[in-house]
C-alpha cells in the first residue's frame, strides 16, 4: 500500500502493442493512477525515439514522466532503448535503497534477466503490458503482472477540464473514493483503513481536500458516503477510526431491464454489424434518460458536452445506481445518438465526431424517437419489419424517463413511447434524403433553438472533423 516505486516504460513496446491490438492510443494517465494505488511513484522514466512518438510528449509531461531520447541509428535502435532501461534500473537498485518496487511497462521477454536480478536484490517487480504483446516468460517471472487491457477497461475516461480551477466537486470526490477503494481491494481484499484510502486518493488527485467539498473531516466524508449507500464502515478496534469497505451486496448489482430473448438477440447482433449496439427499448430509455441528466450536470459545471465524455459519465451513473447493464451497450447508445442528427453544434449543424461539442438536450423523448427511427431504417435495409420475430422487442415500447432527469428507483413511471415499426426495404429513403429529413425534424422540434440548449451562434463547425460516414460513431473506446 505504501511502497516506493520506480516506473520504467519501454514506450515503443507498449504503444505499438496498443495500436496493433486495437486498444486505441496508449493512455499513460490511467497507468499512473493505477500504480499510485500501490504507493508513491518516485521515479518515472520512458525510453523511446521521441521524434516518432512526439504526440505523446504532452501527456507524459503532464504525468511527470521523464523522457529519455534515444534517436534511431541503424538497425540496433530497439535494443538501445532496452539496454538504456536495464542500465537505469540496475543503477537505481544499487544507489537508491529506498525504492522497493520496480514497475516495468513492457511485455518483452528480453527483460527477463533484469526481472530475475532485481528479485535477487530483494526488490518487488511488477510488470505491465498488453495481452497480445506480452511474453508468457516475463509475465510468470514478475511478482505481479497487470495487463494494460484490464487497467484501461476499469479506469474512468480521462477528460481535460481547463475551464475549472482544478478542485474536485462533491460528485467527483465520491467517484474518486469508490475508484480508490476498488483498486486497493484488488491488490489486498478486505476493508481498508480510512487513512490509507485518503493517502491513496491524494496520490491520484493532489488537489483533493474534503473541506473544499463541504466536509469538516475525512471521517465525516466517508460517513456521508455510507449514508448514500456507496461504502460500508466498521470501527477499527486497534488503530481507531474507520475501516472502509464496499457495501454488502455490492457485487450483486440491482436488477436492470430484463435481458433480451433469443430472437431479439439475433436482431441485436444484426444491428451490431451496422454499428448499432443499442440494446432493447427498455435499455435505451434508461440510458438516454441518464444521458440527458449527465448533459444537464455538465452544463451546470460549464463543461464540454461531447459524446465521448458523456458515454463515460453515463456508464458511471448507471454503475452507481447498481443497475446491471453492459458498458458496450451504454456506449453504443451514446454513439448512436451522435448519428441521429439531433446533437448539434451551437451553430445548428449536427456533430460529426464523438469529440465534437454539442448543445445539451433537455428532453429525452425526441432522442429516443430518433434512435427508434435510426434502428428501423437499419432493419428495413435488411428486409426486416415489425412482424419479424425479435424486432418488436428491440424496437419495443420504452418507458420514457422524466424530462431532464435520469431514471431512479423512486421516479414515477413516465408515459410509454409509441412502438416504431420498420418500413419495408423498398420504402427506405435514399441516403442523401435521410440527413435532410432529420435536420428538418430537429428544427420543427426546436432541437437547435437557443432556448433549448444555450446556443451562442457565431461559431463554425470544427474544420478538423472528418466527413460524416458510417464509421464516425463506431463503438470506439474514448481515447486517452
């Protein structure tokens, strides 16, 4: 829990592995946050030819990682980086006795002699690499090996927030508390003393201060978390204070919408082939309600509303509500919303990429109707109609959440939306007509009016955005 770490990154190995395995851009932030749960990172170094990886320099600098330049010279460039990392590791081992844990970010088996020598010197060695690029040899030799794929999946999405003062809100503080407890218990199962939790939280977010989020002490902060049902507390009879644990039954999420039947699963698989992994009507009602509520929360905090960021927000909101639902469905619905044409720039044009800012919507009903229409068009292209087995369940009558609010257990049941039946394949509109019709419908519904979302006008669409296309809102993970 309180180890002193040296983190050494074979950058070309880990970054190339992410690219080859479809994991997106290597996110050094989530790696640093994960290993800060294990202790203080006293040394963080990355080795590469930075003329090739210059786009990562800003991220590494922000996380306090020192970059060692190893320019390419002939065929031995790769081995030069490996040797430089090994030399530094051995120098640290003999000159800095206070470093007791070495983290090697690489799956290369060439580092196996280094791992064995560090263990001979009574140093703990933790490895980290991608599943597809990691040698079984080095994974078995390390005291512990953590796959980057797992770190990336469990981490909350990174998000730049230059518009605020750097302090955490109450909601973010509780999210940080839950994330920290989960990671600490992943290493050592069981309740964790509150002082250890606070130390780990401050390693991740040095600006965290319970007083600034409205609590006179950290004890009162975790007591409030218990009142909200986020954690459970027991008194520590030996050291005093609180032992913090996840609430009893936290591993048994509350029942969410019923799972789709066999026929509906077949229809959902066809939609997924078209980039529409959107669940059933009940799933979409829950997700879109939370999407609108998350938009309202971002608007209150003066933060950017973009599909990529909102997808992560909705995943966390539904997780906190203890509802069982696959994250891929939540992200699939968020991405599909970007394809409806109802999420618009302040200038009134539909967004074309997941990172583009849009005017926050205030009513989930038009979004749900547009999703139903998008799904119906996709099914019609395959010749499926509302009478096809499973289609009715996928298009089904969805319960609409209250306007501007996410669904909650105590929320009154809202009116049901009409069932959308797919038209025959020959009735499908031409590709060029569909976006125009959606834009006309959006204007009739007031989706791009200044009153609906605070349109400022005068801004043009981001010129750097790629042209709209079928892949613009795929099931991509947020880039770090």
